[in-house]
C-alpha cells in the first residue's frame, strides 16, 4: 500500500497496527473490484505476490526522484515482489514477472515499467522487493532511464 499513497500514511485507529490497516485497505481495493496484483500458487499454497497496475494507481511514483515519469506514455508499473524465503531461488519471481506482463497485456497495456535494483554484489533480501535488473533483462526489458547508480527504470512493450 505504500506506493499507492502520496505523503504520510493516514493515522491509525487505536489498537490497529500499520500492517492491519494496510491489509484492510488492500482488501477494500479487491472488494471494490480492483486487481492490485497477482498471486503465485504451488498447488493450494501461495508462494509469491507481485504488485502491478496502471502507473496512476501508484500515487507515490509521481513524487519519486528515481521512479518519476520518463515521459507521457501510458504505462503499467511493477512495484514489488514478495516471495517467502522458503520459495526463493525457485523461479517464483520470474514466473510472477511473466504473469504480470501477460496480465497487463490482456488488460490493454502496451508498455510495462519496472524499477529494479542493479548491483554487482548480492543485496539483502529485504532490499530486493523491486526485483533484480538481471531478471528483467532476461525477460526482454530495456533500460530507459537511470536517476541513481543502482536504480534503473526499465520498460517492455507488450504488443
């Protein structure tokens, strides 16, 4: 939910944690018909999540010095991956990426954008929610901007 807001997060009600409030907001999006992302399953077990949608769904991107718009082209954005530790290294993130591109295309998107981490050395797992540039490279994404040394902006056409 962090990237769906701009500015400070709303005040919490007494006795409600930020995680509980975020889950409630995400649930409300789904209840109201939005698809804020995709889940990956192995059988009946959820093994990963990717947040993907039209760029305008992510208010925080407008103010980000790294992820601000490259141009006026209508794009869908990939914001984050969550893959539990026990399922990492098994291709879950790549399957989610492929699924997100296919889903965006079915929804009419012609351009999809991502903001991965690009480092030679291994990054901490908790810093990789955007995904690694190498994964996007292998999926056919191209760099279109780089506003910080380790944070490129990548795009792929879906048509």
